[in-house]
């Protein structure tokens, strides 16, 4: 299995997804403004409410 880039910061993961480099698993605080601006989308309608919830985001 090939391994892609590894990021040590959530902001870098989101920027990579915004620029079409793959998907990002990010928390709602980090991803919400990018989703609202249309730079990322949530591929699923289901939301899990949890203090540790994450979004799977695509450009």
C-alpha cells in the first residue's frame, strides 16, 4: 500500500484538501468556515454529535 503525505498540523491537512490533494478528517471548529465558504464539502449528511466529532471533507 502506498503512503501519501503526512501532516503534523490540522491546518495543513485542510489546505491540502482545499487544493485537491485528497480528503481531510477534521474537527468542526477547523473545517466549518471552509465548508461555509464552499472550499470544502461534507460528503455525508449524517453527523455524529460528540465532543470528539470529526468531518470527512472533500474539495
